[in-house]
């Protein structure tokens, strides 16, 4: 399995996951044009792409879903509540549906879905498995629930939300209601919380730890990496994904 974060952050998210001849993308918060340009930049073959799976309906996850799906003839997959919440915005596409908790199969990829705590209709995180191992993908977490912690145990690679530095958020320019939303149980994880989760999930076969969904206003890659390195005592070299350019293509 290979994966690449084409963009990550509150201005747009898209995560490419492929196994052999087939790829899916989790979310497309980029314009279709930008998505294609970034895929090309990393040598990812758009012909492999079969589906866009939507984690939740916030704009940073669905901005380009409609145009991308229409131009590449992709199926758009979401749970019923998410679909209802964004169908108008996404426009005419071929929909497919999962019930949160289901596993979907795409060739040799098995995409497991799980419910998370975030202020959207029915937000989901994912564990994507193939014969080469499993990738856990959890961003937009208001809180780390037992379910999330359990499901992310023992995976080969992890993409975890490191949204904000607590002090930066509190001292930063966001109005109070927004600060409260971010900090709430349905908001976003702070670096320290995410680092603690990463440390709990660490095991000697963990190959990649990607810090994702960093706020450009309330975080920096340096702060996120510092928190992760402190919690993990530098047993692994985490990589911070960014908004403006794609990550490398990771090999699971
Ligand atoms: Zn988001
Ligand atoms: Zn969100």
C-alpha cells in the first residue's frame, strides 16, 4: 500500500491511498484542478482512482469532491447523514453509501469506518488495510475516544491530527466562540493531546507517523513535531503534512 497526503489542514484535505492498480481518496478539500496537479507532482496515476470517500461534510474535506468525481467518473461514498448534509453542495455525482462501522472493499484495500467525536453530521475515521499492513487515519477529532484508541492500536502507519498549539490558540486571533469550538469535545486535538495518543499507540513496527490537519493560524510544523518528539522520545521520526504541498508518497 502507498499513501500520500496531497493537502492537510483547515484549508483543504485529501489523502490518496493505493494498492496495486487501484486507488481511493479520502476527502477532497482542494479544487479538482489543484488535486490533479498535486497528484501529478507525486507521480500518482489518476487512472487508478475509483472513489472519493468523505469523512465528514466540512468544506475543507469536500470543496472539490463534486468537480473531481464528475471529471474522473468517480463514485462518491459517504454515510447517509454526511451525504444528506453535503449532497446539495457536491451536486450531481454517483453516490454510494456506507453505514459507519462497515468495512468496504476496493480490490485488495479494505476500508474500515469508525465513528469519531466532531461537530459534523456523522464524522468518521478510517483504518485502511491491505495484505501489506494497515494505515490509520484520524483527523478532526474533538476527543480521543476509547473506540478510536482501540482501533488505531498496532497499525503500521498512522495519520493523526495535530491541530493546534494550545497557547497559540488561546493567545491567537480567533474569536472566543471559535476558540471554544476548537477546544471542545467536538472540535480539534491540540499537539499535546495528539502526542499523548501517538505515544500510547507507538509500537516497534510502527513505520510512519504523519502529523496532519495542522492549523496554519494556531500551529507550526515545528511545534507539532516538538510535541510528538517529546512524547515519543524520538523513537520514530514523525513527518508533518502541510497545506501548501503534498507529502512524499509513503510506502506502508
Ligand atoms: Zn477538517
Ligand atoms: Zn471538520
